[in-house]
C-alpha cells in the first residue's frame, strides 16, 4: 500500500476513520487530513500557505471530493450511500489529480453506506492508487464492517459533546424502555403522545439525543437498558432515517409513526452483527 510522506519524516496513511459524536471535531480533522493529501508545499504537511492548502481551506479544491447521501427523484434524502456511488468514487480515484500531488475523498456519514457499498469499498482500501487518501467520517464506527475498519487508521476524537438536556434525556429514556419492553401498544401510545406536543426542532433534537445515547451504549459508556447491540444498530439507522425526513420537513406525526412501527422487531443486516 502506498503512503504519502511528509517532509518531517511522518507518513499519511491511505485511509482514515474519523470517529466522534461531534460533527465539528470530525470536520476539523477531515479538513486537515484532506489538506495534507493535496498540499504541494515543502516540509510538514499541510503547510497551510501553498496554493493547494489555501484552496482546501476555502473549500474549493477540485481534488478534494465529498461523498454524501443523495437526494432521490422525489426530493428526499436517501437513507443510504449506495454501491453505485462508491463504484463511481473508485473510478474517480484511478484518475490523476487535477492540480495537486494527491487526492482526498471524504465519505460523510460513512455508517450509512449499505453493506454492498462497504464491500465494494474494500477494493479501494486493498489496492489504493498512489496519492489517494480516503477519509470515512462517522459518529458510530461500530456500524462499519470489521473488514473496513481493519484497513483504516481509526481516529477517535474525544471532543466535548453537549449531553442531551434533562427533559430530552428523560424522553429518550422513556422511549428506550418501551423499545426494550417489546410491547408495541405501549410504544405506539407513547409516540402518539409525543407527536402531539413536539415540533420539528424538538423532533430533530430527540433523534440526535437517541443516537448519542445509543452510541454510548455501543461503546460501553452507558448501561444497555436491556437492548442488544443489534437493536442499538437498528435504532441508530432508524434515527438517521427520521433525521433525513425531518430535514425535508416531513410532518412530526409521520416521523413518530415511523418510530412506533420500526423500533421493535426490525433486524440489522447480517454484516452489521459481526
């Protein structure tokens, strides 16, 4: 595997996972890594002063490519990053850089890659073109396949993340207790009650708080409340889906209806259980 070499003797790996519940912490690290990949200065990289570093800082460098969930033909954010997107990225990685010595690809919300997309990504991880750096950004690295994680340098960014407010945390606890209890009627009644008194902003805050708490469970920072790892993965994916719907102003009642239907009895993909 090829690696980029810094002027000070250090080397830049071909693949990273930036893992943190803090989006700001991930973004800062990703910007630094991407700038280092395209830096044309001498000495330590990124130098911060060369033309490539300046364009990277301004977010206009053509050799820093971002991969995100796409908008479907109905104007809604897709639930997953699809295998076709990853294959397209692999094709782009084979092409020489436009301006810089190297290229950087940043996959945002990497945990939303479906299993086929993650398996396709292995080709790039196992045979990276010279000068290409891949950066997988995720709040929940446990949702990436072990085969993907083992081929990347994982950077756990311990940034301070605001804890959910007391009232929101109480709602999350009440919700998770009903999921763990397994009674659909209890969960439905609770969701109907919450939907009647929650606006869009409150629903967004709730889904983010659920993801934070469930991620803490997966990482062993909180008790599991009787939820299995598989259930935690299902709930994390579900909250991502709900956040996507809320971002395009889907009604709060519809979102809580989805939560009521999909929180109990759903199954995580086999690859995510390993």
